[in-house]
C-alpha cells in the first residue's frame, strides 16, 4: 500500500512540470458553479498499529507489527466556498487488518513464549477535511486535503496463537500452546491488544479530479487517541491506529 501511495504521489509530481497556466488560473478564487457536490468512493487500505509494548514490558524481546490489506467504501459531500477551496466530509465503511508477532523470555523463571495475532475490524469513519483545489494539470484539479477523522469500531475478530516453553519443578522442559478467538473490541484491559471502539486522529491526502467527475487519491490517517484499555494504576499501554488509503471515485 505504501508503494501504491508513493507511485501516485510521484505521478502527480511528474505531471506538474507539464502543466500550463496560460489557459486557467492555478488558484481560482471565483465563486463555484455548485455549492454542494456529492461523490462515491471505493478503494483499498493498509493498516497497522503503533504501540509501546517493547519499551513497556521488560520480558519482551521482539515486537513486530505487520500491515495488511483491507478496503473501504463510502461517500463524500463537498461544501464549496470558492473554486479553490471546499470543506469535505463523508462516511466510510472500512475493513482494517493487521498482524503481529511477539516473543518474550524470563531467564529467572526459565520461561520463553511467543505470540502470533491476526486482527480484523470493521469501522465507520467520518472524515472532515479542508480541501484546497489547484488548476495545475490540464483538464484536471489537484486536491490537497488536511483535517481530522472520527471512527467507531462496529465489530471485529482477533485470533491469537501462543506457544510456551518453561521448566517445571523437576527441571523438565515443558512445551504448550493455546489458540484463542475473541471479539476484537470486547477484550479485557488485562488482555493483549485490548482496544476501545472510538478512534480519532489526523487525516491528510492528495488526489486528482479529472474530466469533472472522476477522482483518484491517496490518504494517510494517524490516530491521535490512545485506544488501549488500561488497568488503573498499572503501566500505561499506548496503541494508535495508522493506515493508508487509496480511493477511486465518481462525483455526481
């Protein structure tokens, strides 16, 4: 997903020198033809999770989170103030996926364990961004969007596969494993990756509208809210959603 986002950004940057401002003003401050426009969007995303497990847990020796592909579909509404500026909001259904692999060891207790987790969650996402539109590319409008989003987790699943190796009182090495399947949002604060439903953060993106109706864009979202469930008085776990989106769409 990051490679797709980079490729789109490079494509926009490549087209910029080819533009001509002779026919159109780059910043068009005139009144818009329409006050409101509505558009449909669909695309792919790649999600991950920023965390502080490695610094928080002294027994942890490895902490790898892997971004995985998901998707989204929704719609946007633009409130146009001028041709170069609009306020855009909308609603999206999002499927977010990520995986993680962790390893911990305690040499005093003669213990070693590893954990593999696959998480997937369905969110409703409500973005609000200030959208600046520039007439840089012929017959197209370049967007630069900056704002916030609020997302609410509807449902989700978390599959955890744990492996243990430890010594019993006789010094005998014991191996064990455990597989758990739980609701992503209903984990207790004491559990690994226990998260709340609400998410809030920064949304930034860029894209192109061409032939008046067709849109392609890429967005980055960074959660500002710590979504971890924490036990009062215990060390504070920090979990923040991060994801990339690539959308295509049609403006009516």
